[in-house]
């Protein structure tokens, strides 16, 4: 993921290449979305919509177009069809990985302060956000090259949360994070939904994360797409069609 894509997603409003005009009962509408790279088309004729406060889990095998979808949704990739966000939507984006030179003379706090300036957030929000994701201040103050992979991921999570954006796009949100950190982030996701009514889109290979949080599931695989409530999408038949192998999952039904 390019740094420019992440900065674009954290901007003050909807990228100008995306449509607006979604009705008040929709946070996002996607109509006949397609993305093509030469002769390869990872996404074709994809349509779905989400209400405000929903959590969409995007699942599927590697190469099925999950990250491509996120990049199209934030306007970082040219695409067919339309993507319409609610007027005034602001994003927080946590990529699975970021193409950033780790030997740059920057600390994590430098990145967070720059983000806070763009979001016009109070200086005190840095400490609050670091506490929420579980990254100690002294680690955030270290050069980014001195951070472990898990710590850097928490830094990106904190970066996305500054300014309390109403929409979060999280690509493998617990990737590289130790077990206590994963539990903290999962609790944070619950808080964001319950207290801020945040709309969350997440990509994950961890089906336990999907079943524990998703109100909607989009399963991509083998050139097809399935969208709906977890109980309708996370069936043995659908998952086998998408992944090409048997997959078992227990669906929580308390959403």
C-alpha cells in the first residue's frame, strides 16, 4: 500500500472521484463496481450497500480482490461502476502493510502529530488514541525503524483513529499484533460500534474476528461474490465455493 493512498483516505472528506448523494439510511452504496488490470479483472459487477454503524467483514482467499476493493472504495484505483458514500464522510484507514522507508528520521509521534494537524485534533488526543490502541507513549516516541511489526501496526491504527472518523477501513486489523494486543483491538472495535456508531469495513483471514464483529459479510472468491448477514454467507457450501476447500465456522448470532 502506498503512503499516498493512506493519506488520501485520511483526508477531510470524500475523494473527489467518488460519488455522493447516498440517502440518510445508507453509509455506502456500491453499484456494479469493477476493477481491471490489463486482462485480469479481480472485481466484476459488484453491488452492495451498508447502513450507518454496520460492520462489514470482507473475506476470501488470497488474490480474490479484497485489498483492491478497499483501494477502489477510497478512490485510489480507477474503476467501473459507482461508489457513493454519505455526504461528508471522513475515513480512517489501516493498511495491511505500508510502503514506507523505515529508516526515515521520523518518530511515531511525528506521524501522529502530522495527522492531528490535518484533522484539527487537540494535542491531548494523541495520548488518548495511543492508550486506546495499547501503544505506550515512549514506544510511539521512538524512530519508526525501531518499532516491531506489531508496534508499527498499532501506530497505523492510532493514526487512523485520530479525529474520530465515522468510517474505518481496516485491512487485517490484528495482523502482527500479539494476543493481548489483539484482544484490546477487538474490544476497541466493539466500543467504536457501540459508542460512536462507527461504520467499519474490515478484511480478515481470522474467521473468529469476522463472526465476533460483523453485521454483514462480503465473501469474494473464484470470480464470484456473496453478500449478506453472517448467517447467510458463512455457510459451509458458500465457503467451499469461495475458498475451493472445506471451511468450518461457528457464527455468533448476537448482532
